[in-house]
C-alpha cells in the first residue's frame, strides 16, 4: 500500500487494520497459529504521510498475529519518537525470525530514537543470520550522526557503512567474516536534514532495496528480483 491514492487517513488505516485482523485470524485458524511466524513478509507503507498513531495501529496488528516481517518499508512518512517506540517494540516481538530490512528514510526521526532502534536490533543479533540488518535512516532529523554511531559502537553495536555497494547489500557484507561482524548496515546515515519529497515518485532509486536497484543484465535491462511474500 505504498503511495496510496487517495491519501491514507487514520480512519482509513483503522478500517484496513480491522479487515487485516479478521483476515489473518481466519488464515491462522485454517493453517495453524504459528503459520505466519516464518512467512518472510514484505510490508510497504512508504509515502503515505503516516502519523505515529497510524504506525502503532499497523505494527500492533501485525505483531498480534505474529506476522514475520522480513522487510519493512516506511519511507517518507511522519515517524518521530512515538512511531519509533512502536517500531522498537515490533522488532522485539519478531521472536521467531528477525527483520532483515528497515527502510525509514525521509521521516522525522531524531538521534535518541535512532540509537534506541540500534539497541533493539542488537538484542536480535544473530537471529537474522550472518548478514547485518539493512537500515535506512538517512534524510531524517538526526543532528549528529557521527556521535550516534560512536555511542552505538561503544555499546557493542557493530556497524558497517555499506559504502561499497558491490561488496555490501541486503544479503551480503564484506565484514561478515571478521572477528566482530556488523549487526547493522547503516547506509548513507550521514545524509540528514533534507526535506521530504513534495510529490509521489520523487524518491531516488537509492530508497529501494539495493538488490532492486543495482546493475543491469547482459542486454542492458534492469535486473528484476522476485519479492518475497507481501502483506498489503
């Protein structure tokens, strides 16, 4: 439901979450209560002008039915401290398998919220395998990215900047075999304080998953990657 038209409202999202609740409840009754814990779902609500309360409603519904969300895209909304608290709780609730990608650029996230998210990802370290969680926090309201990074590393949260996009992506990291493998990929973290796009479609290709935007095939066509199970 990225870039919904007409624009998604709080009342509209509440109606959607009620429908989703009933749908997921029925699905679990038919297939078993644990059937969604390993579904590798992709949830994309980017460019919807979502408030913190809307983020709470969405994530609470997914957590209630134990939906394993491998990829969560909330780019270009209005997420600040309240929404980040909901997100941190959601990260902790993914007990069976950890989230692998968090796309949170172009929001209103501050320094304290960023470090709290990194702390929560540390508690889930290892459950996502050897590849660091891909986190996009660029174009937010983080005043001192370097200090956030230093504070995180002082707490044992190892970080890879993913500066080499050939060596690092959502499914690989050049530092994975090191003695202290990274917990997160924090790509373009120092790019902050930029206004959100004024209209749909203005996000650059950098905001997509790296595997969706990297390279071409032998005929000069963009490579397309199959998406995992989506929740819309």
